[in-house]
C-alpha cells in the first residue's frame, strides 16, 4: 500500500467520522484499554512525550488523558480532518474537569511519514491505524520517532469473524499475528502480549502488544 492509498483512507474516515465516533461511545473499548494501561503503564520520565498515532475521533487520546497519572505532552495525529475536530472537542471537554492537566496537541499527518524528528517520543500508542499500511513500514516509522528505551503500545486487530466483517466495513487489511510480531521484534523488545477477556467487547477484535525500543 502506498502513501496515496493511505490518503484515500483518510478521506474515507472524513465521510464516516460521526458513525465511527458513535460506535466507540457504546463498545466499552475505552474502559478496557484504560484498565490495561492502569495495570501496565510503563515507567515514563517526568513530563513524558506521548504520541497517539492515528487518533481517529479520540478514543485512545481520551484514554491516555485518564490513564497517565502525571502531566504529559500528548500529540495526537490522524489523516481525517473531521475526526481530528471531533477528537479535539472531546479532549477539550475532558480537560475542563480533569484533575491532571496534560498538554494535548493535534495535527493532521500520515503514519507512514510522520512530521517529527527521530526519537521524539517516550511512549507511542496506536490503535486502528497500522491496518491501513504495510506492517513493516508502519512499525519502522513508529520506531523511528520512539526514543531509545521508549515504549510502543500497539492494539492490533486480530483475525476473527467479527474483525473480518469490520475489514469490509472500514476498508482495512488485517495483518497476521506472526507478521505483526516479526515487524515489532525488528525494532523493539516485546514486554507483554495481552489478550483481553473474551466476554469484554474489545476482546472480540483486539489484543495488545507492549514493547520497548532496543
């Protein structure tokens, strides 16, 4: 998949942003990811630099906002401009009543060509973005912007009957667990492989890989 194809995915999400946001309000993904992060948050420096690579309408950005227990600098990027507007609005509402004040910025960017210098982030998280790019190219670009000793949390879509249906609806391409692991291990040490509980809605389609850059 080339960069033009990725840009097409951004345009597609501009058209379905409202529907996409609606699905995440009811599927409990946010709660599941927050519980995972609460139990497995890596050791980050003071005022860590955090990247949400492919933030969509803000599911993971909001989760990070709640799960990070010390002030952080969070950068959220996505290709779809309408999704970014929705995410920024949701985060601003959250920040109005939050006890911990994070610095959150948004930018329109391509996950295959991130507009950041090498080793710009201490913690990179991604959910639902790498399914639109070749897995090796996507992981390599995320590794480039991850600081030495920094962390990557990837929430890949795992092959199931439900995720196959989502593949058609949302026009992405599933990666095999073996290809995801191989691409990750070229740049990171895998610290944790997590399967969400089968009765938890996120467990129907996703798992989690937490890794540290060599």
